C-alpha cells in the first residue's frame, strides 16, 4: 500500500496483510519455520516415533494461520524492536531490554498462542520455557544488542501449540 493512502483512522489491515507481515517479521528476526518445527519434533518424538520434521512444519504452518498467533507475533516483535532501538520509555525500556525475571508479560502474551489449542499446550509451553532448546537458546542468550525478550516465548508457544494441534488431530478431534 502506498504511504500516501495511509491514515490511522480509516486504515483497516486485511487478513492477508496481517498474516504476511507476521511471517515477514518472524523471518526478519532470524527465525525459520523449520527451527520452530524442530522444537515441536523434540516435544512429540517420544509419543510419535515415526513423526517427521515435515509433519511438524505443516503443524507450525497451521498455527501461524491463526489470527491470535499473528497478533501475538506482531505485538511481541514490535516491543522487542522498540526496546532494541531504545524507543520504549523508562523504566519499561530497561525491564524489556534486560528481560527482567519478574516481568512476565512476555510469557503472558505467549499464552494467548498456547490457549488456541487448549490446556494441553500449557504443559508443553512450560517445558519449553524451562529448557529453552534449539532456537530458543539463541534468542535467549542476551548477547549483543539484540532484544528477544518477547520472541523467545512466542517461538516456544508456537512450537507448543503445533504439538497440541498434532495431538488433537491424531486423536481424532476436530481438525482446526
Ligand atoms: Mg522472554
């Protein structure tokens, strides 16, 4: 959309625009679908020995189609980026930049993703949050100027939601 058409009062983002932007931002922050799918595979491989990375990728893709998930992605990544650029106001800037232990809003935002597939996702998300495997480890290492206070939880939540979706579908529940 050309910039001159933009006016905050009459602009309504379309479904496709929100979906595409969420995916674009995820990629721009250095996270791939495959990396998230690897977390899902890790969560599920003991229950489904024949599970492939490809199947996990399909479930991650399906999770990313949900508007709640896209909204959480856009919100979290935006806050991370503003913190990186020093554009949040104090004391929030320091809290987000340092990923302070008592903050917790990053986990709460990520729960909006997990909730899409019911309470089964909670256990998986709790596990991801504790172990921080794979890509989550890189996002959480706090080296350099990058801030991923929100994104690490969001990535863990997407992986957990994909695992839950798979469990529901394989048990014959409603397909999303
Ligand atoms: Mg975090």
